[in-house]
């Protein structure tokens, strides 16, 4: 019986991660959080290693509301060998976990990011309109990655600081 329950739980977690969990509420997310936090900090695709780098911030510039604007997440999936990033690999979902219990889940924005010649070995994505957590706190960031054969990977960056712009 325990084996059956574990298989059902594993299938539920896999479905949530694959299909997005749009209806999942933070108070109901303990299974999701455990699955996200168990994601690796390095993955291998076609013999190449990838890591996740982030820049998270909230804007408190003078034109911002008194309590600042919502969280913005800029991420880079980085090929550690510094070779050009494969066009067959993409990132399409983001989770930010605060305090091991609250989760911001979102798709990435469609906006075009400027190409940077020094970053040909990276895939850059941005997400906007997150929660008003921080600044000055640490969160865990997880990205869903899909390769050219539709294999799904989760990649995590732990203890990422949310910065403040003034």
C-alpha cells in the first residue's frame, strides 16, 4: 500500500511540474515546494553541463509606489563549457520559493532581451510582476528547461538575494 501511495504522490508531483500548477495555492504547496527544492543545481544535456544564475530585484526608484514595485527575475541558464548555447534548449517556467513555503510561479516574459556578445554561452529570460518579497532576503529559484527531444529538466539556484534599486 505504501508503495502505491508513493507512486501516486510521485505522479502527482510530476504532473504539477510538467503542466504548470496554475491552480496551486501557496498554502497547498508543500508537495510542490519539496519537489522544487530537491531540484539539482547542475544538469547535463547532451554531455554538456548547465547551471542557473539569477539577478532578482525590486524597484524603489522615485517614480515607484511607496512600497516599491513587484519582483523582477532575470535568469541565465549557463553552459559551463562556455561554448555557444544550444538553440534546441529553452527555459519556459520559473518558480521562486521564499521561506520554504511561499511560491511565485510564472512563465517568462516574451520581451526581447538585448544580445550580449560575452554571453553567447547563456540563455537569458526575464519574468516580471512577482510578489513584493524583500528586498534583502534570500530565495530559491527553479527553472523548467526543455531540450530538443522534449525532455524536461528542473534546475535550481539556492539562496539568491533579492536586491533593491533606488
